[in-house]
């Protein structure tokens, strides 16, 4: 049982390049989330998808777009990468049929924008 | 909007000593509270959670946490730490209709021999 899988694990981009971070979960969860983690700031929510077909902005959505491709997959796209987007990105999922459940996290993608 | 404060950025503790990590939350209704642990280079693992009922909850790895509504706190404790407990610990609150998680800034725990 893989849980939440993120690809790639590491990426270096040049300023202005674009890329897509992939996330897939095999737990049949409805809700999926993208967070970024920066030193001293904990995890901040970028976007989330409460269910297939819906997406909503979190705390720090600027510079990002998302796609909920199907129930399993939720991708995060950087259209024009900036050094301020250097961070560790985590995808998470949870079962919201019973609203009171914990989120399960992937192993993270470490992104550096130079 | 909900928020979480972890007042201690870094704590150093001797192996075998007790550990307490503080967490204060802000939310108007009953929150759903979580503690996660992150080892270096890893994702987040759930230690324990509080939804309702008994205010003292037990988690994995010998951790426990106590919910105190009057103090808006959810402090994490362990009676005797092991070197493997060195990690970063995050308190989180889930609230709102979709129960998005809001995280504290984290507390890094160093264990000395």
C-alpha cells in the first residue's frame, strides 16, 4: 500500500521555467491538498480539492495552479518559477466522508529555483 | 480563521528525560487537533489526534497529549525520550466545513546523550 506518492523527489529549475509536481493516492480519499514547507513557517496550504472536480485556494496560491485529474491524482503546476518558490512541497489526502479524519502525507518534493 | 502557535522553536533534552511541547490554538468552536512528527528528509507522520471525549489522548511511540479548552492548548508529552525522538514536531488544527489543516511553525527537538 503506497499511500501518497509524489514525483519528483528533487528538482532544480531556472527562473521562468515551468513544471508540474505530481501526486497520487491509493486510499480512495476524496480530499487532496498541496502544502509548502519553509523554515520557521510550518506548512502552508497552497490549494486543496475537497472532492473530484473541485479545487479551492489556500493561504498562498499565487504563482501556482492545480488540476484534480481524477480521484487519485492532484497535480501542482508552476507556470513561471521564481526563487521565492524554492521550498519543500507536500501533497496530502484525507477521507472526508467522515469529516473527522487525519491527513496522510507524501514524502515531499524539494524544489530549488535558481 | 483558525491558527496554531508553537512557542518553542527548538528544545534540547537529554535522553531519558521527559519532554513537553507546547501548542496553543485559536478557533471559535471545538477544534480537531493533531500532532505530527517529521524526521529529517521525511514526510509527516501522525502521532495522535483529538476530536472529542477524553481530553488525554495516547498516540504512537509513547507520546500523549492533553486538550485543555480553558487554555486553548494541546501540549504533547513523553515521559522518557529516546535518541530516535529527535525530529521536528508540528501541531495542527482542523476546522472549517472542509477541515483544512492549519499548522504551527514547528518545534525542533534535539536529544543529547
